[in-house]
């Protein structure tokens, strides 16, 4: 693609100034693809000029003329990047992918130009060295000095000139490779969708699921056929219901095979470069580098937690396997049998049919009467849909969010449906970050991948999909409640192993009796979900914890194995052989339970910022489980409890050390016992 900027002038480019729409929502109606490349080029040039002015100032460095000034730089680039990368994940195209491939290495080089500016770093270091004697407005300012210094050192500011040149080449190539990985995975995932000729092949699925598969076939150019598109994780949700064992096998094998051929060399090169970069920066491995600025702080701390959980998780899974073999006629289980047999056990022992839940879990009711209702009860929030505000895709709905006193808090964009142009999985993005300094309020996006039903039909969810909606809205709340001065600390700008914690806490309202009774109503009759069904769901939840723990730990330990490799340590040509050896060595290998993500499609670690960080989910769950206990001990769903959680933790973003924020909320350091009890694990 041409690298020359579009002739669009800075004045006419929609990113050159803040949007005039409410809350500075990007004016998507007036944004063209050509605007992105032009705005990126303009934004980088603009920020470098701003940086040069700061770094070359003849005045002695002060907090205001250096760090506050630095926080004000890059406005055009920030607006452009937030809008572009959200769209690249949510509604991509070949043109967007070309722009991303071109701009990603340029952005990496731009970041290096900032971080490796010797004059700028000298000013930051001077402030850091004198930080105890400076007169600062508050503790957030002191933390800004400390975090900027840490960021620049970790980015190579103290390396020699020759070492910095090597670092620049590493970063530029990695940015390009990570973009390539994501593009290849999207294509391979699309190519491996399971195409079936008849509705009978889908026996076991509900009528609405079969209709959605037919609609998906039509959308993907397979009119008259039925297509099951692959979700990002290994075990596809349809495996629990499909009665045809061969169809289950084909579906799971399609899922497990993604990415290994198309991304093999990309993955090997990413791993090599990350290890070499870590060594250049003085770390034994990328894992050691990645964890050093997280709440875990060290490789041994992460490994102790994971090692403690593996034996009880395996023991639990093996007990579950025995029960599954019984319903499988005593035959050995294959991986594609596990979810189907689990569903049979739930029906037989707990009288629960997952398909029977779906009529009670209609999307609009879940959103309005579940997620929003819980946020109102706990935090006093209210939501008004704004059809007058246009998002980046027709399926993305915009809601204005209000505090209890009627003041506007921000915008929430809900983009729930799967489409060919959307990355798999579920996530939260920020289009505008909250900052008192910049006088901005938050605009946040939740993305899911729910199959879209035929026009006029209700969207009925699985219980796991409902859990995901509550989870992602927890991220949204973290962004919406941000109350910081400096954008550096806004919302979810916290360590990776802390960011999942607030979202996991929000899952508690999913089955909170008052909330469940409000949203879980039959979409035709309005009948509330039977109380006995809820009780059975609770009783059945412990069954399957072994599977979930092994599936998750397999992925976390696989991520760890790849990123503990030292510079020069060759994983070998065969990625699948490395993967098998790593899982066996960690004691987590069970053929019947593949990792939640295998190497070939592990987008979290190869394109989404979670490298050597997938352990964060279980690390955060320690905090989450302990916090749920606090809510229960203190009266549950009350405004007082919600206000305390909001003010002590959610609103602080990264402006306070996360573990201090947790202790301010909880009153003590976290304990692991609530997590072990929740997952049915013993401490041994």
C-alpha cells in the first residue's frame, strides 16, 4: 500500500480536532478509511514536534513543563489510534488490514522515537531523582513521575546507542509480525468453519441455533447449507449438544488445527525476538521482563501459584472423567466427547438441560434487566439508548450512562453479534479515556461474538454467553468509573494481572437472586426461570470445575513455556511437539482436555498484549473471589457496598498501586482460600 499520506489536510481530517459529538464520540459517519492513514502520519509528526519542544526547553525540568506537558501531547494520534484499532478488531476489511500492516511498524518506531529521546529522558530522570524533595500537587503526581521513569527504563532509555538501534529493529519487526499473526488467524478461522449439508447433521442443537447456522451459511456464501463458524477458544459451545459424534470430531479438529501451518514461522520469530529483546534489556526471559511491572513482580511468584493449582485441578478432572465414561458406556473419552457427556451427566444427576435454559436468556432482557439493572442497584447508574449517535457498525448500539444524580458519566457501546469482519472472542475497548487534565469523559466499547439470529427472531443465549456479557461489562465499568487527572492512569490502565479482577467481580451479579429473577424470564411467556432450576444450576456448577481449571491452566502454562525461553534457546521446528512437551512437563497434559487456546490460535499472547500474562486471569481471580466474599459478608447488593468498591478501587485506575487499592477496599491483603473453595480445589 502507498505510504504517502492522503492529501486530506489536517484541518479537514476528522481526527485533527476533538469530535463535537457528545463525549467526543468519534464522528464515524464522516470518517473514511483514507482518513486513518493521513491522521496517523499527521499525529505522529505532531507528537514528535511536541516532544521536541519539551525536550529542548531551556528551562529546568519541572513536573508541569515536562510530565504534564508530556501528558498533553499526541492528541491527534490518540484519537486516531483509539478509533482505528477498535475498528480493526470489530469490523475489519482488506483495506483496514493493509493500513494496519503498514502503520503498526511505524507506530512501534514512533514509540521508540519518544522513549529513546535522550534529552526527554534526562528531564524525566532528573524529576525522578529529586522526587522526594519536589512540591507536588498530590500522590497521583508522584506516581506519574515514578511510572514514567519505569516505562522509559523498560523501553530502553538507559541502553547504549548501538543497543537502542537493535531494540528499534526488534520492536518494529515484532509489531509487523503480531499484525500478521492476527490477519492470518482471522483468515484461517474463516477457512476452517464447518460447512454441513443438512439440518440433520446439527441434531441436538435448538431450532434457533440451527436457524442461525443457516443464516451464517447464507452470509458466508454457502446458501442452502449450515455453517458453524469457529469461536476463538478450543472447545466450541456446540460440542455440548451435537449428537452426531463425527460432526463433533470434525468441529473440534477444525478448531484445534487453526494457525499451526499459516502462522508457524511467524510464531517462532515472535518468540525469538521477544527473548532477544528481554536479554538486551537485562532479563533472563520475556516472562521475567513481562512480569516485572505486574503485581506478581517475579517469575517464581507466578510459578508458585500455578504449581499449587495443577495437582488438585488434574485430580478433579480425572474424577469428572470417570463419571463421563460411565455415561459413555464405559468407553474411553475423546476430546470431542467431553462436553457432550458432561451435558448428559448434568441432565442425569442434576436434571439440567442447557438448551432448556436458553428461552429464559434473551439478549435484550439480559442486557436491560440484568446487566444494567445490577449496575443501577449497586452503583445507581441509569442508561439511555442514543440511536441518534452512530457507532462504527450498524450492530453497535450507543447508550448514554448517567450517575444517580443525573450527571452524565460517559457512553457505553454494545457490539454483541459475530460477523465475518470481527475478531473472535470478547473484549473491551476505549474510544475516549477519562481525564480531568484533558477534560474528557469515557467512551467504552464491549465486543462479543454471539451468533445473530434471522431477522425478527429473538437472540437466545447460553449461560456462558450471559456470563461473558457480565464479565465484559465489568471492564466497561472500570473504564466508565475512572476518576483520575492524568490519562496515563485512566480506567483499565493497570497491570495486566490486575485488569481482569474488576470484570470477574461483576460476574457475581449473574446469579445473584434479585438480578437473576429480574432478567431470566421466558422470552415468550414472561415466566420467571423456575427456582428449582436455579438451585440445580448452583449444585451442578462444581461439576466441571476440574475441566475448566485444566483447560485454563493448560493455556496459562503453555504461554509461560513459550515465554520462559531464553535468548538463543530454540523451541524446535515442530510447534505441536514443543506444546505437548511443555504441557507434559507442567503436569497438566490430558488428551481429553486441550488447552483453552493452543499455540496456533493463541491470539491473547501473539497479538493482544497478554504475552507471558495469561496467568493474569487466575491471579486476578484470587482477588475476585476474596472480593465476592467481602460483598457477602457486608450485606451483598447495597449502594453503600457499591460506592465503596467504586471509590476505593474502580475509580482509581492506575493512579494508585493496585494492591494498595485492593487493601483499601478489602481492609487486608488478599487470601487464596476463597478461590480454592470456589473451584472445588484443595490446597494440597
